[in-house]
């Protein structure tokens, strides 16, 4: 079975991917650029668009897992607060 890709995107070189990854790893600018690459104009390489969409999805999943972990951690700490957060020791009793 032969498949012809008429509208295939050009292959990105290693240098292009290296620059793309370096920009994506910069805090705040990287997130903005991921959205620009994922949902930007049709001039952006289709491979880069799909890569940016998948990276955004992975980041959303990881953020949700971190939030879920902290919710469980805080819930556990609140249910065991006499063990986790002991009362302060009074050295001098009040008069």
C-alpha cells in the first residue's frame, strides 16, 4: 500500500529543532512560543505545530498531576494535623 504525501511539510533540520527546543525551554517565553507555534499561522511547519501541541498537552497533564498530588498531601496533613503540626510547648505556665 503506497501513500503519497502531496502536502507534506519540509523536513526540519537538527539545527532548527535545536533552536526550537532552546526557545521552548526559556521560562514564560517558551510557553508563549508553544502557543504561537501550535495555533499560529499556516506558515509554521506542520511538524513543529504538532510537536508544540503535544508538548502543551503533556504540560497540562503534568500540572494537573502536581495539583492532584498537593491536594492529597494537604488533605493528608489536615487529617493528621496532631502528628504533623504538634502544639507548641509552654515553658512557663501562666500566672
